[in-house]
C-alpha cells in the first residue's frame, strides 16, 4: 500500500476541492480524530519532557529562560507533530474515505434519479 504525504496525491481524494478534502479528513471521522488527538497529546507531552527539553538544555543552556524563543520552539514542534498526525491519519483512513465517497455518490445518484422521476411524473400529468 502506498504512503501519501499530500491529500491531492491520495486516489480516494482526487477530484474533490480543498474544502471537501478538509471536511472529509477532519470532520467525518470524529472517533478516529479524537483518539489520534489523545495520542498526539501524550506524544507532545512526552517528547517535550524527554526530547525537546534535554536537547535544548544540551545545545543552549538557559534558552528555556527566553520565554518567547522557547514558546516558538514548542509551537513549531506541536505544528510538526500535528502535520505528521494528519498525514498518518490520511493514510490509515483511506479505505473508510473510499467507502464514504462511494456512499455519498450513491446518495447523489439516488437523489438525481428521484428528481428525474418526479420530473417525468409531472411531464406525463401535464
């Protein structure tokens, strides 16, 4: 199975607008998103405590006293981890994305068929 880094490259998301991709990836699978957010929180806390802080202290002692600089490092680290989580979730959820798109297309087709049937009924009566 291929691993994709951008939503535009994922075959299940091709043909969708950026907004539709975002809604499908971030707003449809709430249970998976909540679980991944909890895992992300644990990773962020653990990595700051056991990776970032020791690394900062060894490379630049006293840098943690610079509140703005240290906050910038932590925000960049959080955004990097969030991007990594989104990439992983996009690849894990590919089968569910394909099923959701097929369900949506079937609903659109059924609605179109119902509209056509209603138009045919109105034309036959009139």
